[in-house]
C-alpha cells in the first residue's frame, strides 16, 4: 500500500540496482547528513556522527521490520487492512518525528533536514519543509522508473504521506505533549 517517499525511493533503487534496501537507506542517510552540514553552513561533527549512528540502526531495523511484517503475512492481508495499517504507520511515525524533532537529541538526517529548512529557511512552516524534503526521493523514483519501467512501494499510503506528513507533524507539535518545545538552534557561520 506504499510507504514514506524516502523508503519508497530506496525500494525503487533496490529494484533497479539490486542493493539491499536497508543498505540504500543508510547510504541515503549519509548523503543527507552531509547535505545538512552544507545547509547549516558549518561542520558540526557531533550532529554528523549522531546522524550516521542513527541511520546505521535505522537501515538495519527497516530490514528487521520488513521481515516481521512478511512473517505476519501482512502482504497477503486484504487491501483495506493493508491500507489501514500503512496509513496508521504514517500517522505514528509523524507523531514520533514531532516528538523527537522537538527533543532534538539525535535525529535521522532527513528529519533534521526538515527542521533546518523549517526554522532557518521557511519561517517555521513544517508542511513546506516536508514538501521540499520530498523532492530528492521523488526524483530517485522517477530515475529508477526509467531503468525498471515499474514503480514500487508507492501507493495510497505514499500519497497520504506526501500530502499529510507536514500537517500531521505540525498537529502533533500542537496536541501531543505540547509542553515539549522545539529546542532547535543552529548558528550559521558568517561567510564574509
């Protein structure tokens, strides 16, 4: 029924290149962590190392959860059940993103990108920061399609994610543990 667009881009690259999806998610995360260093206009070793550690675990756990869902037979559930669980998963990960972006201890590089975009380039707009962050994986899916002539892991849940991620995160910011405030700060280096 689809997945978040970043994961879907890794699935499409897996189909095109044959590289394990978890490994691709780690590679994407490393590239994104490097991009974040550019976006904040300085080298922040602690932030970079934390993000690399996060993606190493994330990529590994994606493979584990894929195996668990396969063992539970989820790919064979009826379309309504699969759609429900896919959308529910997106709602839960948006709530989780809201909480851990506000805590700002260690984040997945993609989520840090949305925070950087949101607070340093887009005047706090969570929805627009999510939309901009989705452009690279959409391009990856399109390039993969050129080579495979098929699109994988994109469906109703992906569309739901693209449309509602920013809205769900902003809503969770307001209603889920509202006392937890964003402690996001980055001082830009003076380039003069």
